[in-house]
C-alpha cells in the first residue's frame, strides 16, 4: 500500500517555514545561555548556503564539517541542507590521518573547519576547497550581495535547489520471500 499522505520536507525548508510563522521564537539555546531565533537561524544558514555555492560547490557535492559542537555547526549543517549539499561530518577529535580518510573516502568537495585546527587541516593530503569558519560571515555577505536573487524565494534561501523524487513505498510482493508466502497462502 502506498503512503499517499506523506510528503518530504527537508530540514532547510522546515527552518524557513518556522522563520516565517514564528520568527522570534527561540530555535536553539546553548548551555551558556546563547539563544538563536528561527529568523536568525534561517538568515544565517541561507547566507552560508549562498557562500558555499559561490565558492564553487554545486548541489550534490559533499562538504566536510570539521567543527566542534555548537551553533556554528548547525548553521553550516542547515546551509548544506538548503544548498542541496551532502554533509560529511568529521569528528572534532579526529587526527589529520583519520580526517583525511573520511574526506578522501567521501570525495568531499569542500571542508568547513574552525581556525583552532588550522594546523591539522594543513596536514591533510586530501585537499578539498578549504573554508575556515572564521571566514564564513564575510563570504556569506559577499555571496548575498552578488547573488541577485529576490529573497526569500531564492533557491538557496528556501532549500529548493534540487528536488529528489518522493519515495514510493509498497510492500505488495516487494521481496522474493514475501511473494513466495503470498503464493503459498493462495
């Protein structure tokens, strides 16, 4: 039986939707008390999506994120979701050899990292496009200024760059064992 009522909503569109309906509602709060509203989260992630696309990433490209846990990680994660980029999480405690393996194995096109690990990043053999997280606000401002889009309908802002076909689920005879049991029951 096909699930007729389900629809796929990407996390980028989810955040954008909340930003439109409840812009001042708190979306995230850290243990230190820093709060980010849905409007701020949506605005920052949309700008970062533009920045990553302006740096040469294309929908479907893999982007490594080598950051510690925090609001910045979520900004980059949502930016990737909005731009149609595939997130490759790189553990913040990895050695350069471990990170090198993950980035090479995933064929990452870009790596977003924090400046505290610049020495480790310099030791990588796999050389994707490197984007220091300290540079992201400036890159985002440049990309937003040169985009020429009509916000908020820009594809990066709405997370609508690339649509994947909705999965269609059916269990009727989907496996040989199921088909054999169905035939035997008749």
